[in-house]
C-alpha cells in the first residue's frame, strides 16, 4: 500500500490526505477497483484513521471512489459506455482547453510539454508502465492548466479522477497507437506555431486514436474474456501496485 502514497505532515491533515489521494487517482497510482484499507493507509501516511476516512468520503462525493456495502471503498471502475460518454465530454472540454491554452502558454512551458512527452516515450520503450501512465497525466494536465480557465480545470480534473486509474489498463496490453505518429508531437508542433484549431484537433485525435486499443480492451473486460486481476498479474513486477 505504501507504494501509492507519501507520508503526510501533521497540520491540516484531512486536506493533505485528500490532496495526496486525489493526486494518486489523477496520476493513475491506483488501479480501477483498488480497495482502500483505512488502517493500512493511515500507517503508510503516518496519520490517524479519521483524516483518511474523511478524505475518502470527499473523494467518494466526487465519484473518484465508490462506497460499497459494509462501508468498504474502492477506486471507481468504468463500463465501456461510461468511458465513452466521459470521452465525448473530454473531446469537447479538453479541445476547448487546448484552444485557449495555445495563445497563452509560454515557450518554456511548451518545452516542458516536449520534455514530458520524451519521458513518456522513454517509459513506454523501456516498459516502465507506471511512469508512462503518470507522464501521460502530466502532459494533459499541464496543457489544460494553461487555458487559464479555473472552472473548466475543476471539471476536467474531476473527470480525470475516474479516467486516470483506467489508463493503467493500456500498459502493456493496449498501448496507444497512431496512424501517423504520436499526437502529442502534433500538439507540441501546433503550439509552437500558435495554431489553436490544430492543437484542438491533435489533442482530440490523441483521445480517439490513442484510446482505440483501450476501448477494445474494456469491451473484452466487459464480456468477461479477461479479468482485471489477469491484467494486473501480467504487469511487470517492478511497476506493480500493491492492492492487497
């Protein structure tokens, strides 16, 4: 359990626990269906059980975590229909954020995006799946932060609370594939040329083309042809997540 979280300072405990767990969901540090055990989390984060419970309740209200009978809590899982509906929303909203960011983002931030993508590509090449999942989130998050639209940012991050863990399914079984090169590279190129429509199109194609193998895998999961446990068991042990 300690792999997914960091120790927490003593002041403002609930808020700090909440932020740490929220970051874990956004970055894909937890898999869909991961069951949170309050006592283990409290020990790993160096706090009492009360702020853990309060933070988990907050995340359940935001739908990143599901509460089950007996008060157990786990990371939200998405059906194919739910994923596709959320992707339709992301296509619109991340497309808007991409357009808005194009004329506001600094040259140094574009360089940072390029560096993040290089780290993502290196992680994929070397089979460091956990890093690949995390850097994918960093890329998207940095871009739509530069839209400078706080209300839009809140909406997108709330969607990613449910989307982030799901990206774990992509590696190594359904990695993003593209017809003519990685769409992140098109995003970066269009940003440098300050072309809002091209940036919007590239970020949308990243979701559609890159996400196609994930949709196919989710359909297999839904049909029972493969299980979440089987997907996790075949992940490289050095990149595994402790879900026990």
